[in-house]
């Protein structure tokens, strides 16, 4: 049997999420499921999708590794389109302070927060970051994630930003997970540039971005556009320059206060605007018009005890919503897809169908890959998950519990519980 050749049959529910671009508004509830479904993967690429009866008329089981998915639900691999998974150290003490009443921004202003992780990441060797990253990817894969986006932003100097990006580039090559890299040098203003935000932005534009582009170390450029971090004007300057240089754009937008990040995302043509807890009505409208993907991160709001983003209104306004974990050492130390799903379905008024779309085809669109992953369609990568139960209703019902039984990456079985 050739590697990457697989036939999955008898799926009680085959959820294809069929499509090759982000699904907006109403479309988000269309999952395109097939009862008693089957699919064929050849050389790692999906070749055919249909009912088991039709597939077995054409394809010979002897030519493939066969998985019988009787009584199981089959879905595309999840895409976690927003994480900060490469970092040194931990911030468990800050978490304890927050539980006692300190706010995230209080801690940041005292020199903790992101800067705390920056110090630890500078001190960590390339190998340390690689090894811890590799283990985190293993864990994420067990939860059904087959593509993950990862950001730099814990260096804030040339060497450490490049080190983070190179670690992710190697992980993409050496781990089964696909890793999409984002440069987030504008995550915080480093102490040596205190009060000189514009000079720091100039440093990034002149000294860092060109090297990242030359060495192909990141696809996206992101910025923490936030009160007391980077203003809308500073973010605009960086993102416009990055776009000119050929980077795709993302923004941490309207996370802590309403600042106009959503509007800026629409103005600069960002692929996604992320967080949006405090996005204005005008911002939501602008994102719908300009087809900016709105990436919501339920676990961050959960961990910070902040109100959730207005998912229902955002979808009803015609936006395409993606869901992601935002795994990072500060505001949200979790890569739990079950928790994202549970919070979205239970507290954010998203239907299960919308949440699945948000974690598959819309997540794929948020990393610029809706044409190659995020759905079970011929021509796409053979990235598939098989649940322990017969339907996707079991996902939020199993609150916080992982029910992924098998993960198939490029047509190969990589997780088998
Ligand atoms: O997405 N808000 C900015 N960045 C991260 C948190 C980073 C950190 O606290 O280390 C976020 O929430
Ligand atoms: Fe983030």
C-alpha cells in the first residue's frame, strides 16, 4: 500500500464543509454532510468524496489503507488560525494575580505581561524553543488540529524575532503539522524604545521586514493595535508598508478597548481581524463589506473574564467568522479546541454548524489556504479527523473533553487513540 493512500468508508456522518473560500453570514451553517459517507485519498490528496456505496463501485479497497468509520463522524482537520505557541518560560504567577483582581493591562504596564515572556524567550536557545514547540504541536494534533498559525512577537529585537520564526519554519518542515508563520514584531514596545513607538515601527520596517521577506520566514504581518500599545496610525503605517512588501495582514484588533482596529483591518485589506471583543458597529459593517475574516478567540475572553465578542451580530451582519485558540503564555494558556467549541456554542450564540465552519474552512481562509485545506473536497489535502461518536452534536456535549479518535494528515494516520 502506498503511503498517503487511504480509503475511509461507512462514516455515519461525513461533514465535508465543502467550499474553497470563507463562508459569510448565513452560509456558515451549510456543512454539506453525507450520510454513510466515504472518501478516497491518493498521494496525500483527496481524490473522491461520496456515499460509501458509490465510492466502492469505483475504488478497490485493496489499493488503500482502509478505515471503517461506522458509527463515527468524519470532519476536515481543524485549523487553529491564531496562536502564539513559540515562547520561553511561563506566567503562572501573573495568572494568580489576575485571579486576585489585577487586570491584564495593569500587569503589562508594570513591566510584566508580554515583556516577561520576551525576557524568557531571549534567554531560551533555539533548541529549547524547538523542542517545546514540537511537543505543543503533538498535543494540538491529538485535539484534531492539522494546520496551526504561529506568531513571533516575544523577541522585539532582530535576533529573537528571527529565532522564533526560524523555529516555526523548521517545525513546519519537520513536524507533521502544517505551521503558517506570522511576524508580530509590533506586539509591544520594547523598553529601549519606550515612548518612541514610531522609531520602533521604523526599525521594524527598515531592518526586520526586509530580512523576513528575503528569507521567506513569515507569510503574514500582524500588530497589537491597542490603547497604550500601538495606535491606529502606527498600526496603519506598519501594515501598509508590510502589504507593499508582499505580506498578508492580520491585526489584534479592539481586544481591550474600542479603538478602531476593525475599521483599520477593512481599510488596509487585512485577511483577518482578531479578538474584536469591543469592535464597533461601524467596524463590523466595514469588515463585512471588505470581507475581512473576523477571528474570534473565545478562550481569551474566558480566561480574562471579559465579555465575549458579539459573534451572533457579527455573523448576522454578513461576516465570515473563524474561531481559534489564541494559545499564548499570558492571556490564554490553552490550545483546547473542545473549550473553544464549548464556549462558542454555549455562550456566544454560535450554532454547532457555525462553530464547525469557523474551525475548518473559515480558519483555512484566515491563513490564506481555503483552496487547499479546511474542507473534504477533491483536490484538497487529505487532512481528516474521525470522532469517537456518530455526529458532531457530540462535540460541545462532551464539554471540554477531546473526542477525536483518529487524525489523518496528508493521507497518513498520525493519531490513533
Ligand atoms: O492575543 N493581546 C496580545 N497578544 C496576546 C497575548 C500575549 C501575551 O500576553 O503574552 C493575545 O491575547
Ligand atoms: Fe493573540
